[in-house]
């Protein structure tokens, strides 16, 4: 299913606009996945971005704006491949806060995971996250619609 990564890569570099203006591309991610009440790119959008990518790829999605909602979607896997969803904790493991993106690869020393995602330093890019913050990997299935 390389389509997920290709859809996400097509948005590479999309960035929030600082201040009163909002990037209409980011706001559109929310709109296309049914969260039309969101009108600002200041709203945390990592899960909205992955939901948008999954919507475009016609695979299952969380329908929620929380990163950890992805831990309930798809099949839990231990050996991720390019395109699989990866979920991390933020602040502390017991918090509701998290981050979600698409697995790209491990660093050579296996201490970091490279992730393609949205709202990574306020943009769509590839960024590394420490392995110790990993909550899980998910394999998404195609949906018929």
C-alpha cells in the first residue's frame, strides 16, 4: 500500500501560518475528514493529517483528532514497514497526549524512528522520534466505499 506514503509525501512542506491567518490546506484536512468546526491551523493536526491521508487512500481511519485513537485502528504489528502507522506518547506515557505519523524507518542505531507526518514542527515533514516514546505500530486495511 505505498499509496499512503505517496499521498503524505504530496503534502511535504505544508506549514502552519503563524499569527491570525491560517493555512487553508491544513484547515482543509479537517474539513475533508468531517471536522468542519475546525477553522484554524493552530488546532493540533497530526491525527487530522493521518486521517486525511487514510481517507484519500481509502483505508480504515480513526475519525478522531487524538493521536492515541490510532491505537484502536487496524492491526497491531511488531515489525513495521513503510506506510504503517506509528503512535508515540507526549509529555508522559500515562497522558492522553500523543503523536501519530507514518513509519519511514529506524535510525541506524535503532534509537530513533523516522516518521512522515503532519504537525511536526508545525509542518508536514520527516522527523525522528526516540524509540522509548513508542506506543505501537498499526497496519491499516483497505475499506470498501
